[in-house]
């Protein structure tokens, strides 16, 4: 009955694998989050498998399989056109420093393997042939109660792998569960250790939280457990930073950010991180006027610098760093779009991540003052310009070189000005645009020469 949530094709492939393992005397079961989802009536996104066979025995059975997790005895193999990761059952293992595993030892006992896992709701397994559910750690009960509980002593489990503390928050937030009190207390005590984790592992867990079902809950739990201060102190600093009530009746910067996270709909990585960090520069730029008004002059510029520092520490891709940094640096410009000239507006609408930044603006307004006029203006602008792609410039640098001009600092300004006029319909054709550019460069050269003569005099 627990197999019902599995897609028919996936279930068929898993059963064929299990039958082949059984022919050689080995057990093969669905394990972990997939079983948790199946018991809850949800279709698992991924299916992980555990077997009593060692990696060498799996290779003998499936010569074409590949070892993907040498430290954990994980083998990837195919069945009926689908790929699965199969982990060999392991004995309880410790950790040298909460980050790197010690040498793996294997076991034939799948219960022993289950009892060294992180949380009870992830320690269940399901036999696809007998359809028997095994639950040696009591995960079904905790699942019904909505609890994230460690398998065994929480301090020991978290000392084995510090990432489990972040995983506890992720599971609690994505499932809408509570963290069991003893586990919560252990996380608070050990939270600073998470700063020792690799940037990639931290980023992956945080991204899963931020793009999960309840990202606002994740932010709250991260702050309450002390994990936010350990892995993202820049965001933790937003707590308690007051804002002017006339624009932010919702509260401080942290609360504003939390509300934005709550209102996201199916966010991707770029939007989620842009929301989290869009006001990250405010703590470092807060000031109060003599009349008592709170100001954050330059928080966008500082925010972009912080994004770059965070991206380097957490090993974001260059593309993601630039997109998030651009959104943070420019999120305040939306307030002035109704005063933009047509060329500048066209450039804005054509930007690669304009859709994401527009959604950031919508969330920003909804979670503060509630003024949506600019958002509606931009929606109208988009509907009036269904093709947002910009035309090719009629004049490029090579055209000016062909006219005999030497490269100069004026090139960029003239080309930008010419393109703006082109977008505004200011030229009849390319020839008129080129003529304008040549005259502008000559005038710029004359001004530069006069300035040089005056300076010499």
C-alpha cells in the first residue's frame, strides 16, 4: 500500500532491481526521504535505495554501475531507463571533526544501518517486493506528531556531522514540523560548529530551505537556533534594525525580509537569495536624522558588496553572484521607473533578470507599505511591449573606427547616447544615426582640445 505514491514506471524499475538483488541473496529497499513521503501520501521527488550488498558485490552484479560516493559506499546504476543511487548498509560511524567521515564499515543488517541515520522520519525503509515497512526508530509516530527527532542522542548525531543541524531546520520548515526539544537544545549548543562546514554544503542546505514550502519558517528557526549567526551572520544582523514606520509598519528589517519570504510563490534560487539579501546592507548604513527619521543611505551599494562576499564564501556560481548582486544593487530604482525616458525604460525591461527583479519589487511592496502603483505601471509597460528584446544598435564601435576615429573615452558615451535616440525613434535610418555619432565625436574632440589648451595657458 505504501508503494501507491510511487510512479508506476519508477516502482517497476525498483522492483526489477530488488528481484535481481534477491536472486543473489541480497536485500534491496527504498529508504530515507522517499519512504517518509510515501507514508505521508506524497510522491517522492527522488528514490534512494539501500542494500545489504557491498559496493564490490554490487559491481559484480552490475558491471556497468558507477561509484559516486566513495566515502559513503554509494553506487549509481540503471534499470528500465532510470538511474538510482544505491547505498550499501553501513555500521554506525563517527566523524573525525563533524565534517569528514571516518572509514566506512559495511553491515548486512539493514536495521543497524537505519539506526545510524540522522532523524527518525528518515530511518524507515520499504521493501518493494514484500511491501513491508520497517521502522526501527519510531519514525511513523514522529511523522504523525509532526516532530523532527534524532535517532538516538542528538548531541552525538550532530557531532557526527554538523550539517545535520541545518538539515533539521530544513526538514522542520519544509514539512511544517517542530524540532523535538532535546534536538533543538543540542542545535543551540552546537550551532557555532556549522561555521566550519564547507561553503557548498551550507549553500545547498540554505537554498533548499529558501525554495521550500515555508522559507519564512526556515529563517525564523535559523535565527532562534543560532545557526543563522553561524552560517550567515550578515542576515542575522538584520534582527532588531528598526525602520521608519510610515514605510515599514511591519517592523524591523528581519521581519520585513521574513514576510517577503512567506509571500514567495515557487521561487528559484536567484529570487529566494535576492529576497533574503535585498536589505542586507541596512544594518551597516542605518542612521537617524536630527528630526528622528531613520535613514539607510547607500544600503544598496553596501548590500551588493555583501552579496559578493557571501557568494565567495558559499561558493556561488559567478552567474548567480552577479544576478543576485545586481538585484540587490538596483532594487530601489523601481521607485523611479515612471519618470524614466522611453529608451531607459526599454533597456530596463530587456534586462536578463528583469522578471525576477520585478517579482522582488512586488514582494518588497506587499511586505511593507503596500503601494503597488509602480508594479502595475511595469505590468502595463510589459503588456504594451510584448517583445522586450532590444534591436541591434545601428552604430557600434567598429563603425566609428571605420570612419577614421581613434578610440577614446568619449566612445562609450556617444554610443550609449546614439542607441538611446535610436530606441526613442530619433533617427530615420542607420545613416542618420552614424552621422549623428560622428558629429558628436568631433564635438567631443573639440571640447577636449580646448580644455587642453586652456590648461596649458
